[in-house]
């Protein structure tokens, strides 16, 4: 218990321990919805998974604005990123032209927060 | 046909994308006890591919699975009295409808009546009006590429009309994905198409079902965090839809995958932007307060609402932008990454020579296994046991695209040691742009064959 708290404070909590995600495309716009396993962690996510923080990860590929929308009913945070898919599915030369693996990218983010949220899933 | 305002109806998904398994649709028609089977077959990519097929042969351009649909699905749907609604007409709904109608007659399917919905093809309007494109903010005519196609996303109106006329198979082109489900629900319950709350709810049902297996365990497993016990036998989803605004999703018995609160939540947010303003041809839907709950026998979804539908419709404009040449070579064993980087340098030099012969509009170098998908966001390792160099280039000149692809392949002859396999291709590039068309400029029609 104390060991994992120390680790979490030093490295941050892996988003994948708190939430799951799915990403999709419309034209050159990518969206990634992030949903906590436990709805009680929604407020924690809202507080820490900000547009500014997500921007630090996606800044190299997202040329337009990033907007965060809230799916209140299901406790989901939806990040909508414009000019994000190198022209979109019909034009992008990227193997992942739909950006479907952007969800896996965001789940690798580490959030430094004290106290960490309750009910983390696996290390 | 009656528009019996029953309290509840079961509506099934028969296809979630353009290459979905028709056997799953047959299974749903056979065992699902559904009244309607709605089959989405189109996305931006698949519509462009269909347009390319129609360019090659004006009699084609419909879904490639139509022969299988005619021989495997139509007889089962006829037998079980399941009505089919689909956008499998793709780039050529008329030809698709004629084909299915003829096959139904040949097989003596007495209950089958095919209706074709036309009107999504708005190429003439786009040609005449030179609209401003959303992507560039400039008129279409300023693009160097040639206009190939223009299809408006159309809604449920003509599906409702066709079902009212007694059609059992309704086939169209770029009917919006959720509208394929909204149409049967509006027909069945006798709903008014300007009751925006009901249209918002019906759109939620369509949105949750339209991607097929994405709600029954596909695009979900991420072990050990998210586990799907078995993928052996897929099932498309269905929903028992209650007129009061509640739907319970389910999948077929004795199938694998998983349908859970988590899969439904993921699908609710899939490819949606602002949940309070999900614009479709039918409604401005609001999913902000949609709740997903586990219930006996499935997962319930409710709480959607909506506002008046938009006055304009989104149009997918297909523009010929030449060709994409692609070449790939693989390396394995000690020093694979260094050899792949050496190969990349060799190709870059050859590409400079190719550029002197013609224009490359865009080129991309990827080291698959290292940084081929997340690019600069990937951590760069010191070495990798296997690396796959992939080079892709877009050019209006087919010879230039082909030359880049060949330059990659040639690495196996004059390049680093141990080139472990190579492949190359040249494909036409039809790019999707978007614009908006006033509703009044669209002329939709239904034809019963």
C-alpha cells in the first residue's frame, strides 16, 4: 500500500489504471472519449485530465484546437481534436489513418495527483 | 403495411461496416426475432472506394457483398419476414436495387419487395455551385484535383415512406448511419418526424447499433485491464426499443464477445463531438444525459433528447488527387533498426532524384515497430529486433508514385544486408472533402421495383 503510494507520487498514476477510452474520426477531426471504470472518479478525471494536459501529449500531431466535452450521463470526457489526422482517413498516409490507436496513446499518460483516486485497476 | 403503434419493437443491426460478415446478418434474421435489420455499409473511406468502382464501370459502385446478400440473406429475411434497410447501394443505389429485385424474383421470394431511395447524389449541384469546402475554407474550384463525386448525407424521410408503401428491402446510397434505424422506428411507432425528443432518442438507438460488433466486444479488449473471454463467435447487436424512450440492447444467444455497460458507454461516445449537438439529417440530438445501465437480459440506454434538425446537409465531395505509391521492406535480428535507418536514407536520396522528374505532393517515412503509427510521440529505442520500413508518397503522376514504391523495393538489391521481404503498391487517391447543401436543393425519391 505505502509502496504503491510512493510510486504514484513519483511517477504519477497511469490513466489506464483509472479509465478506458475509444477513439474515432470524422474527416480530419479525431475524438477520444475517456471513461472512468468507477464513476466516482469522474470528478478526479475532470480536475486532472484537462485540455492543457492532453495538449502536452498531442501537440506534435494536432494542428488545430482541442475541445473537451462532457458526457455527464455516462461520466465520459470527450476530447475533440481538429486538424488532427494528417488530412483524414481518405488522405492520410499514416497506417492508422482513422486514428483508432489514439485511445491507447492517451491511456499511457501519467497523472501526478495527491491523493490518488480510489479503486485503481491493476498496476 | 400497418404502422401499428406497439409499445415495443426489436430492431437489429445487420452490418456495421462495408466488409462486415453477411453470415452475422443471416444469423440475426434467423435467430434474432427482429422485425427490422438495418445494415450500415458506408464510411468516408468505403464510399470513396465505391465511387472508384463506379468510375471503372458505371453499372457497379454498389456494395461488394450484394451477391452474398441476394443469395444468403434475402431468402432468410423473406422466410422470417424481416425487413431490411441499408445504404449498401453506396455509389449506385439504382443498380443495387435492380440487382436485388431480380435475384428475389429468380429465387421466388414472394414476400420481398425492393425499394430504392435516390437523391443523395448531388454532384450536379456541387458542379453548378462551386461550394466552399470546410477543410480549406476556399471554393472547390481552387483545388487542383478533379471532382469525381458528391453525396449528401440524407435522413430517414424516404425510408419511412418506402416502408409505408410496403417495401421489405429498402436500399439507398449515403443515408446517414443512424437514420437507417431511425426510419424503421418512426415507421413502426407512427412518430412525427418533428418530434425532436423522439428523433433524438431514435438516433441514440441507431448510434449504439450502427457500428455492429463495436458494441458487442469489438475494439474493446485491452488485457489485462479489459478482458473479452472469447472472440470465437461474433454477434451483431439488437435493441428492444420502447416507445417511451428506453432501449435495451442485446446480442444473440450462444455467441461470444461481450455486451456490457462499458462497451455501450464507449460506443455512445464513438465519433461524436459535442454530445449536446450531434447533428444528423434527422435531428440535432443531445446525448449529454444519456444513461447506460445493466438490466436483466442486456444493457439499457435512455435519456436522449433533441432539437430541430439542421437546415443544411453535409456533403462528402470526392476529389481525384492522383495516386499513392507505397513500398515496404523488413529487417530482423541484431542491428535491425540501424539497417532500417540506412535503408531510409538510401530511399530519401533516390526520392530526391525522383523529385527532379515530377512532383511529389506528400511523402511519409515510417519505421513500423518503432514509430510507424504514433510518429514523433513514440519513444525511440536503441535497437529493435524487427523493423519494417514503410514509405508512402502521393503524386498526381502515377509514374512518380510508382517510382517511389520501386525505390523502396530496390533496397533489397542495393541496400543493407538481409532485407527480409518487400512489397509495393500503387493505388488511386480519391480524397474526401466536405461542404454543406441547403435541404431545398435535395430531391429525394422512392421507387418500388
